[in-house]
């Protein structure tokens, strides 16, 4: 019996399990986390770019016009909106295409190029008249707010 026991060898333990290479589940988790962080970074930088963009500046100006709007400065606001609308048009289209347009031609051009199809030809006459009128023109606050809403929709 002693001879049989001498022929037995001790059981050696297994090598310890290494943490590297990672299993498939860990790789999937790492990839998902990296994609999430990249997505958040892209979203953050796009928001920062929008804040610096011309659209954000225009939308802030329109909000300021709405906040400061009253009966006394309605004509001046319309004149500023007319200038702002021309700057927007020159930015979105070429300067050659829209900078020299005046009067009814300018209003019909606005109507043709407005994606929301605001009726610039009938409602926008005051935009052409107000900036150059020597005497005060009666401008209702509703008209001015309609212009602001139409310009805001065009910018977005």
C-alpha cells in the first residue's frame, strides 16, 4: 500500500485568472461608455457653435425687440426689423441676389423665398415705408409681433 501512495503526486493549483484580456461583455461596456461620452461631447460643441452662430445672435435680437416693444418705439422697431431682415436675406442668399431690391420687388422676393410663406406683399408694406417716413406712422404692436414671429421662423 505504501508503494501505491508514493506514486501519487500533489495536485498543483491552477494558474491565477488574469484580468487581461477582458471578456466580451467588458469590451461591449467600454465601447458603449466611449460612444456615450463622444455623443455628449458632440452635443455640447454643437450647442456652443449655435450660441456663437449668427442665428443665435439674430434670435437674441428678436427677443430684445419683443421685450422692449411699446407704442412709442414701434416705428423704430419696424425700421430695425427691416434692416435685420435684409441682413438675414443677404446671409442666406447672395448679396447680389437681394441687396439691391426695393419696394414691392423686395416684398415679393421675400414672399418667394420665405419657407413659411408669410404674406410679405400685403402685411410687409410697412417694412418698406417705415424706415424712410419723415412723419410718424401708426404701427400696431400686433403687426410688429407678426413680423418678429415671421422673421424668427425664417431664421430657424
